[in-house]
C-alpha cells in the first residue's frame, strides 16, 4: 500500500470524529514525530492536489484536531450563505467564540451576556441549535459546547479571513 492509499484510508475513516489526527498519520506512515511532520504535510498537500480534479478536498476539523476528506461541491455551496436564521447564527457565533476562549464548555449566562437577550430567548436559540446538531447542552442544562456538526460545516479559515477583511 502506498503513502497516498494509507492517507486516504485514514482521512476517510468513520467514527467520532471522522478522519485522522497528525499522530495517527505519522504512526501509519512510519514517520518520526519531530521530522516527519514536514514530510506528512507535503504528502497531504500533494494528495490534496490530486483529489481536486475529482471534486474532493482535504479539510481540517479544528475542534477535534483531525483532517478529513470532503467534497468541493459541498464546501463551495456552504460558503455561499448561511442556512441559519440571523438570530441563530449570532448565537452560534457567540458559542464558538466563547468555546475557543474558555476551552470547551460555556455557561448559559456568558452566552446571554454577549447576546444581550433574555435567558428564555437564549435558551430557545440554544435548543434549536442543539436540535440541528450545532451545539450540545449538558445534562444540568447550565452549559453548552460545540456540537459535531460545526467543524464540518464552518470553514474557519474563510470565516476569519472575512472578519479581518471587513476591518
């Protein structure tokens, strides 16, 4: 099995999360931890170039720290606009920002503080986002964190580029 076949097997691996982390790919390719990263990322770049003509791309899931294969059609379609209503998109943006700042779980009060809405209004938004798979609410219903759908549907690089360009 060649290096590209090994990478494709890892990048299309099912489970939770989908794909493979850098350490898994280094181990599978037999590359050393310190010097192997350069070789690994070069191989990923080459594989990405080979996949583009058939409509596939390699993407990174920053929440789970894994790389995976996705379709270019889906990526371009999702960049065209938000499928969420503005109020849900605003609440999700607050949860994403706070989750990165606080390292995972975020209290409802913090979300409410930034959204400047009543707790009831924030709870309605959070429940809708949970039903759509964008967030998870803990059992005590006091905290929230990002769901598994977020890293696969939001292109973080494009999002942050647009934020910087708007300034």
